[in-house]
């Protein structure tokens, strides 16, 4: 089975909790984006893997040539919004302004409008379900923001585990007439509990054998997995600015994550989301 490989392409300080601690231009060194991204691109080339890059608008604005290079290497360019503001801090009109800015920017760089979206910090849930009105208006074909696992920042624990068409009334329900497909972040159900295995912190903290067996279990159940990674979390020189205990969660496993990712590429087949879902 072919699984989906995705990269959340953003500055190392874009997400929470970095934004609370990075206050100076010195802290926010954007050059690391290039240095952190190129090893990923070389690794994907080595195994002939193409991925979906969910590109943050602000990052694309500063590094359009890198985004164009990613596109020309055959990877899918999708939207990660513009400013990395979580949807809980936006209203529908503000979100639409972000989407319009992102779509126009990515279209100028690649010549194609993005058809996929991932919300910053996976922040689509029933309190932000209005996001689907905007995504549909701008002709997005799929979303990959819903995490069937609850944390302080995100999560819709009752959402389906396989790709589905979400209802705009309740994003955990299926609407067969919906024009958009949701590809939820991958969890494996163990003894009735959803355990995340889809990437990020979970990939860095959990034993690799557990991630591998989890993906195999998901594939045996007939559903593709979706994996995500940030360039900064595969780059050992990512600035260490966070205090304890946040630093444990954020920095754990960074030094070995690129090698761990290579082992996944050796064991499984991966492609961009639009190919896995067979969406044009």
C-alpha cells in the first residue's frame, strides 16, 4: 500500500511554543530553512519519494526560489496558511484572508493553485468547522488537519481513522456529498485507545519498531497512513531556546530523526497526498 509523506514547511519558530520565546531578529534566523530542507530533499531523491509540502505563506514569501525548487523536483505544493496562526485565534473572515494570500502566493511561485490544506497545529475541529466553507470556496480538494487524538492544542478523538468526506455540521461525521476529502492524521487503535504514529513529536519519542508496526497494522486494515515531519526537527542545529519542560518534548530525538526517517523510506512506499487519494 502507498502511504502519504508530508512536510510542514515553515520557519523553525513558527509553531507553538516557539513563538512565545523568539522575540529578536537574531532568534528568527530564516537561513536554517534552506539548511534544514536540503537534506530532506536529498533523502527523498535517494529513495525516489515525492511528498506533499504544506508550505507556510510567510516562508514562501521569503524563500520563493526554494519553494519553486521543491515543486520542480516533483513534490506537491499545498497550503499551510499564511501566518501559522491557529484557527482558534481567527474568525472565518480572517481565515479567508489568510487562505487567499496563501493561494495567490503559491500560484505565483508554481503556476498552480494548491488543492490541499493543513491547518497550523492541526487546528480544525468542531469549534473551527467554518474553515471548510472557506476551503471549499477556494476549490481545495482535500484537507489533512484533523487529528483523531485529543491534546491541549488539537484533536477530534471521535473522527474516522481513514480518509473521509467531513460534514460541515460535525467534522467527526461523514457527509458523502461533501466536495472535500479529509485525510486525518494517522493513529493506531490499541485496546480501544488511539495512539498517534503519524510523525512529529510522536515519531521522535516512540520506538521506531512501534512506528513501523503501527504503519503495518494500519495498512493491513486497508487504510493508508499519512506521515508528517518539519525540516527543523530533522536538523540538529535548530536553536535551543525553550526552557524545561518544553525543551524535552521539542528537542528530543532531533539528532537521529533524519536517519529514522530513512529507515521508514526503506520499509514503506510513499507518495504525495493527491496521489494517494487519486485527486487531480
